[in-house]
């Protein structure tokens, strides 16, 4: 919906005026500083600034770009910023938009990670994070319900979600294989029962018939860089693959294949390829690998990291920066732990976000072809359904480690709580956070703040 002035009229915007690079840079910096609330809030903010307020891009083209970003692994909101920045000011515009979208939150996350590692044993800090854990559990449960309502449109999608939950919780199937299997099911199912497999459209029905600056630039033939040229894909791969993987290979060579640096670079580079469905989906796999396989941090620390990420601007997947910081901090070797942690955070950021630029610069010129591919949309619909099951596993994993002090394995790697280890204070805080989120409709930040203060009060008593 277009914003109105105080007298109820539509504001006048000169859609023929192409924004300068400096003007666009200021806007991307503003969006990066204010992009709280996860992907939904970030996309809503960009829609308000880009479509409603400034009309730099039309409603229909904005949704087309968003649908394309939903087909990609990685944070779709940041990729959408890269895409629009690329439309307006070519590669430089995409780089500035993507970097400024992440940079403020990354700097905040680095400061919070440092503070956490230095002072998390202090009673006051421990009490605050005790309350934050309860709020994080409520936020993850809310994510299951929100995504489930959008994705589970029929019994076939529900079956995929249940199968994904059992695959990752009981059979311990790696998250990348679950994504691949769901995509194959959606792709194949579209041929035999297309009505059961629908893509992830962001809204249906007629969109507003508005044009923006980008649309007029297309009509005037000023966006030649958006047309795929011969050799485009080869050139993009030749440039961006070395940019992405070169530092990872160099660090692995200098530190050794078994070093924490090689582990961080290799693991998060893989995550950049398979993170369909957003941060909540990949967190279940990252949590299991970081806690169980690599031993980088404890279950409680993983929950704390998500709580920190929820309070920062930028993509929620910045929680991976905390994981990389903790991994290098705890396995610093001869280096200073803080220096090692900072380098681990930087390496994680590099392997997480550089691929986002690669995906956009590689595929954006072909967006119209990809957007109209019904089989690809069906594959994404099945992947989104599987993501619901994976996030259900994440919610259960958090609940076991937040509300209970101990868990026991009953075979097949299935964990169940030890009932005698129930922490009534954590259970009470979690229930209160659920009420705040679902009944009182409090926002994420107020719920986190209230839970942190309640945790401080409970532990003081």
C-alpha cells in the first residue's frame, strides 16, 4: 500500500529522477542500521523505502526480484538489497547495498561476542542470558508457526515437513541432503501433481500498478547491464569463485587441514550453498555440528548466540558470526583468544556473505527466465515445507536444552529430557515469553528485554 500525506493524497515523487550513487549509499546505510525484525521486517522496511517512499522500483518488479532471491541459498533480504543496488548502479551499487546491509549488525555482533566471551561467567550477565534463552525459544516456536502457515498448504506439504523432521531428528540426515531430497520431490511432483507443489510467492492477486525509477530506466534502454551477454556466467564464476574460496584455501594451507580455520572456512562455505529457507532452517544443522561434531561451543552458548543475533540489525544469520568467533576463541592455539575470535568471525562473515553477491551477479540477468520456471518454483515450495520440519527440530532442540538441565539418548541418537532436571524458572520464563509473543503480540526486542530482566529478577531471588 502506498503511503499517504496528512491530507490523504498520494505524495508526489519524481520517478524520472535517477538517484545518485551518494543518495543510494545513504539510503542503504539507513536500511542497514534499522533492519531489525528478521527477514519479514527487513523486506517490509525496504518496500517502504524503495517502493512507497521513493519509488525507485515498482511494486511488481520488487516482488519479481524478491521471488528470485527466495530461490537462492542465503539471506533473501540482503540478496534483495544487492539486487536492487545492482539494478540502479551496476556492480558497485550491488556491493555497497549488500555490504551496508550487513556491516552495522556485524560490528554490533563482534562487540557482543567479545563481551559475551569475556564476561558471560559474571552472575549478572549469566542471569540476563538466562532470560534471553527463554525468549529465544518463543521466537523459534513463532517462526515454526509463521512459516508453517505459509508453506503447509496441503497434505503433501505436511508429509514433507514431517518426513524432514524425522529425517533430521531421528535418522540424523544432514541438512543439505534434506534440502536436495525435498527439491527433487517438488521438481518431480510438479510433473504428476502440479496442484500439490506451489512455489513461495509473496502475496497473490493483483499488485499495485505503479512504476518506479528502475522501470522507467528499462523503458528508456538505460539498463543494458541487466541483459545477459555472451560469456557472462563464465566471467562471473571466474571472478567470484576465487574471491569466495581463495582466502579459505589460503588459510587452510597456512593453518593445516585440521586447524579450526580450515574447519570454519570449509563448514560455512558449505552452509552458504545449502542455506535454503533462511537462518532458522540452517541453525538446526549448524547447532548440531558446532556442538556435537566440532565441539566449538555448548548447547547453552548456541542459544545465547541466537539471542544476541535477535537483538542486532541485519540478517539473523549473523548468528553464524558468533559461532565462528566462539570456535576460534576456544581453539586459539598460540594466538590471542580475542584476536583469534575476531579472525574467526571475519572468516565466517566472508564465507557466509560473499556467496550472496556471487548468486546475484551470476543469476540476476536471467531472472525473468528463472521466475517463470514452474518446476523450479515447485521445488522451492517443497524445500520450504521441509524447512518447517527442520525448524521444528530446532525448536525441540532448544526446548530440551533451555528447560531441562540434562538430556538422555534412547538410541538412534534421539534425545529425551531427564524429567528430574526440569528447571522451573526456565519453564516459567519460557511460558511467559510464549504469552508475550502469541497473546500480547509484543515485538521481538521488547520480549527479549523483558525476559532478560525477568531472568535477572528470578535468579536474584
